[in-house]
C-alpha cells in the first residue's frame, strides 16, 4: 500500500517547520513508513487542490493509494499527529 503524507506549506511559516520536524520524527521511530511530501502552496498536486481547501498553513493531507484519507490545517502537537496517523493506519 502506498501511503503518502503531503504537508502544504508557505515560506517563512514557523508552524510548517514544526510539523515537518514532527512528521520526520514519527516516521523515523515507526515500523510502518510513509512518504513525506513537503509542498509549497503554489505547487500543490491537482488531485489535492481540487478536493482539499487549504487556506491556513500548514495543511496536512494523508493519501493512501491515491485516495485522500484525512486532511487538517494548522500546527499539531506531536502527540495529536501521532494519534491521527495511528487512527488512519499510517503508523
């Protein structure tokens, strides 16, 4: 199964940097791995931009086999992010 996490970011976003750190740390410590895609808001893949509103940054989009499983805007704590990824079976 192809599991990818897209993080839609913007330049100079402190919350985006925090989320990147959280995603990498969780992925590194997990036995299940997912692909992390850090994407500037001007270069979001079309299948995401057509289906996910991203008006705040960072915006997290979890995709499994080209199906969007979850999306949320804003910075999350590492604990909350880990719970989300567990709930959708990414870790």
